[in-house]
C-alpha cells in the first residue's frame, strides 16, 4: 500500500505545491483522493501512469479539489477506451461532471460510473474482496465528504504450527486462508491454530472541513490520517469563518481518534514554511509530519 502526495496546497497552486490530491496504490487499484488542477503533470513527475487510476474520491466541488478531473478523464479516454473509471463525490457530482464533459470537445471513450454520496453519518459505500471504503459528512462551505480506505483483515498461515503438525503445502490450506477449518488425511486442522489474523491497514482523508465529531469517528485508529491544516492556530478565527481547520484542530482529531500517524496538508499559500505548524500540532499529538508534493509513504 503506497501513498503519494500529488498536491498539498489550498486554493491556488504555488511554486512548491499543487492543489489537493493524494494517490493511493493498493493491489491493482489506483485511488485518487481529489484531483486538483495539474494532477496529470504531477503524476508524470511521480511516474504514475494516468491509466492506473481506477477510482476518484471527490471531497467537494471547490475548484482546488476538482480542477484536474476533466483533463484526466480526457487522457484516460484517449489511452484506454475500454476502461471504467469510478467517481464518487457529494450530492451534485453527476451534474457537475455532466457540465464538465459538455465544456470541451473530445471523444469520451472511458465509461464513467458516478456515485453520489449523501451520508448522514459514517457509511460503507463500497465493499470489494480486500477492502472497503467509508464516507462521512463534513462541515464546509460546500457539501463535503471525508473518506476512509480500510483494508480487510486477512489470515496468514502459521507456518511453524503447520511444520510442527507435519502438514505439508497443498490445496487443503486454501480453506484455512478463507477462515474455515481445514482437513488433512482425515484429520481436522483448526483455523484458529493454523493461521493468524493480520490486521488490515486504514487510511483516512479529511479536507475541507471544520472540526466535527464525524472526523474522530471516521479517522478512528487509522494508520495514516491525512488532514487539512489550512491555517496556523493563531488564525483560528479565520479558519472558522472559512470553515477550515488549523494544525491544532487536525492534531486534536488525531489524538481523539487514536491514529498512528498524522500528515498535515492543504496549506494556505501564505505559509512559505510549515514546520511551525508541525511544532504546534505536536503539542496535541506527537507523530505528525507536514506533507509536501511527491512525498511517498509506504504502509
Ligand atoms: Zn480546499
Ligand atoms: Zn473547500
């Protein structure tokens, strides 16, 4: 599971930072959290093929989060006409995309499957073999959604136990991996003894919003919590007016949600350096870093 930050600024691109976008790679899935202006070029630089994107999760329809979507759809259309791109977003997403598609002339090859999410609380809206994705309503100046990608727990064979019991490799181990008891030479193999559970990893992405109780519930025990940190704590008033968070807001959520690591992102362009934000976040939560464009995290 690999995470690449493709954009870490709020509102406008700066020389160092592109607008909000995170790419997650997981076993053949390429998931974009938001798709800010310039995302395609960022992907080029990060050596991520555009056709690797399978799903786009849109937080909200402010320009800094969706400005790159049309170009991406056009490129995938020209390169891989038979592909399907899943796009998820808040209420209004279908309408916005239909306007986008009408705004330029191109042959739309890719099939778009668009799903509007209108959660009242935390909801699981997608379940695949190996992962689920949850969403929760946020509190911003536009309908906005936070997302969690959660890998399912999986069973791993307990090799030392199998060796001890003289159970060789073979088809009889398949049932164990599915979580069922198995059998070998007429003898039962208990799944509890012969396997162990490997906890799935969890990533939560929240931007843009003021701090609210859904943030804590959605981010609960995340291994990686990516959260907006538009302003320093000194600008708390501004953050509330524009319905954003400060670094300390993000850190308070991280602490209350018992996450493993917090990554601050979506910085206002007024900040040339953001280490002061990391420092003030550390007063609430110690394992915190500031995102920068092209930063990679292996989970
Ligand atoms: Zn924003
Ligand atoms: Zn916004």
